[in-house]
C-alpha cells in the first residue's frame, strides 16, 4: 500500500510541476480526473454524519482554474 501511495504522490507532483513549468502533457492532464475519481475518502462532519468528500476533486478544480488564468494571461 505504501508503494501505491508513493506512486500516486509522485504522479501528482510530476503533473503539478509540469503545469508550473508551462509544459502540459495531455496524458497527464487526464490523469487528474482519473486520480480524483479513484481517491475519494470519508470524513465526519461537525454534526457527526459521515459524508463522502473528494479532496483531489477540489485540488483538480483549483489547479484547472489556475492553469486557465495563466493561459489567459499568456494570450493577452
């Protein structure tokens, strides 16, 4: 299991760094969606109810927004 986690972390950082450097690899960008679907987790809310959340979907949305903003700035 630790090896799987290391592999996921490596893929996430590799993808993040490629986006920061401005080099988008098409296969890597599709991995965010796949990764976010695979890595859902359960959390307990303040009311004590178990809810299904997906942190990677939130990260995916934020990174997509940042990449979109960066791309728009480059076009201007």
